C-alpha cells in the first residue's frame, strides 16, 4: 500500500486544500510542544528540516496544472458573481473590474476599508480580495443586498468601538508587523512585499488606487500583478 508521504509529494493537490495544510501534515505533536506555535512548526518543515518538502512555488505550480484546477478556473470565468448587475457604486464597480483577474490568479488585490459594521461600530482592516472570492459568494455584495466590511478573519482587523484587533494569514498574503517601515504584506507565492503606506511606493508589480465611494467611508485598493508563477 502506497504511503501518504509518497502520494502527497507526487500529487499534493489531491491530498491537501492549500500549502499550509500540506505543511501541517508533516508537523508532529512533539514539534508543537517544543516550538509552542503552529507557524514556527510550519517554518521548520518548509525549510527542509523534516525531510524532502515541496516549496510553495512547486506546490502552487502542481495545483495550477491539475485537471481539477483547470475545471475550477473554467467555471469561475463563466460564473462571475458581478455578472448581470447594474453596479453604480465606484468601489463595487472597481471590484467587478478586478473579479476575473483575481479568480484566475492574474492579480491579487488587497483592500483597505474603513466603515461601520452591522452593529453600527466603526471597523477597519485589510482584506485579501482573491481569498474572499474563493471562500464567499460575492453576489449579495454586488447586488447591494449585503455590505462588505472587514472581519476578524481577514488579514488585519480593528474595531474602534471595543478596541478589538486581530490578524491572520490568507491564502495569498501574510502581514509583517515588526518592520521599520511599518505594516507590510508579503505575497506567499513570489515573496514580494506590498507596502501599504500611502507615502511610499507600494512595491514591484503593484499599484495603489484610492476609490471614492458613496457606500463606504474609506477605501483603498492595492493591486499586485502576477508576472510569473
């Protein structure tokens, strides 16, 4: 009987939903006991200290080349959530213009938002648009039935009313807080840095766009264009 170790190296797409899941499969309870957190354990695996491990780029390349990924992309391009809606708001129109490119992996858009949540509390944060498209149905946002706001599961989140904050990695980005230049985001696939400071250049292959919206208080979109995979 073929071992899990052999099968995941040959075709990880069939075994794991993403690269983090792939690394987690090689993390042991003993690793977590000594290293105290999962992120450190993943780094240990990724750097080759646990045997032969696919790099993030190798994993993503195999994932993109799989038949299931091809079918997924074909379905996504013919079923855009923004299709069929008369979108008037500038921000929602900007999202619609970027939807296909984010679904196809040609672009990853980072969105900064500041607005009120359903409870009327002011919240702000950074969203990974491509990741949100993969995990949510955006038709209610484009139709106006639901309002897009940052949440605790996004890259960065802050509730100004109760001062609750959180941060997490997405499928495309990880936040960097301990940098002299302030908050940065590293794109996982190519390790390129996205600088969110409006006084600085956003980075290689990236562009910052401030969007005036009639529905949202403050919106900035930072697009990173994928030049190679």
